[in-house]
C-alpha cells in the first residue's frame, strides 16, 4: 500500500521541501519544474537544505549524497508516469492549476493517486476538470516542509477510500501527521491563520505598536514560535495575498479577509518577503529591519 515513487510538480519552496522529505525517507522522487529556467537552481536549493542538516549533525555528508541521488529533476510532465503518487505544488491560480492538473492526469499512471498542495482553492472545482476524480485529493503541506509535521488531507465526496489511505500511508512514511478535513477552502489552518496574519499587518499599519513589538508580543504572550509579520514574510506576501483573496471570494467574508493597504503596496512592488530579501522587513542586513517603504500611523 505504501508509496515507492512520488512525483512532485513544482520546484518552488513547497515543492522542493516535499521532494526533500520524501527522499530523506528513502523514496524515489521525480521533481518536475513547470516554470521557465534551468534545473540548477532547485537542485542547489535542495542541496543547501541538506547541507544545513549535515552542519547540524542531523545526517552525514554521505547520507546527504544518497538523498540527492534519489531525486531526479526534469522539466517534462512525462516523468510522472512511473509514480505511485503525484503531488501538484504550483501557483495558486485556479485556471493555471486546472490546466496543469489535467495535463498531469493525462501523463500519470491510471492507478496512481493525484494530490494537490492547495489549501485555498475549492477541491470540487479542480476535480470537476479531471477524468478520474476518485483518485484526487488535497495534500496541504506547511512551510518549511522539512520542519513542519502537519499535512491537511482533504477528500471530496468522490475520493475513493484507497486514495485517502495511500495518502495517509505516504504521510506516515515521510514522518508527517495527516489530519482529515472537509474539502472546504482554507481547511483548518489557513481559515484561522490568514485573518491573524492580515490583522497583524493592519496593527502595524495603524501605528499601535512597532513591528518588533507586535512579533515579540505574539511570541511571548501566545507562545508562537514566530510573530505574524515575520511569518508573513517567511510564507511570502504574495502567497498571503493570494490566500486572502481566494478565501474572501470563496467564503464571502469581507471583514475577516479584508486586505491591508500595506500588503497590496508591497506585493504590487514585488517586495514579497524573505524570498525577495525585502517585505515587511528588510533582509539585506544581518539583523532584519522594518522596510522603510512602510508607512505607519
């Protein structure tokens, strides 16, 4: 019942993380890049993550080399054909994702299970475009994937039991805990998390407290490992905005998912957080400082 080969479509931060944990668990991994650019960048990113494990004493250099040998990167969807499980982890745009899922289904093995890493798009809408929706479900990982234990598993009414069981078995194989949720936009975590992040940014905008004070208060007062502003930058401000827009549209709750002006301004300026070195904070120096473009009060 277990998975021996997993294909991950999408070489962004989430996709690379899923590839890494699957390869560390001993699985054969097919990584597929679907955006322009060569394969050297994702390969270097995965290697850098493994090097950090070696530096912390979590694995040896030889073990890291073995993990990398289990990851095969390509730029063609034909690579999904030999996988027991295919996980799509590409851009959170419904038309783009629907087209990609249809293309994946046409290439994958008829008996394989197809999962999507989306949490905010409606699974029923995505499944309606597929010919074998009984093999389709949501597998929502959290960033950074190597460190986060949770996977939200969302099944639609048509999802077969064996598909859900295979997905749960895969999560066990890679050391994750799967929680079953209804196939509703946002599942559990993002329904609760996105309003929290948005209100964190709004609190900064209002001038109630500094960015450092907001993050420190939530860390020390609520026991969070990271405050909402630093977490937004880590997730990616473009991702936070996309989730908020989708949940607003799907759930019709304007007040809960109202977009702070700062988030709009920063994402329009392509200041997206850690991945662009500039977001709510400026990461160009050793100690992050508030982005001078942000106006408060």
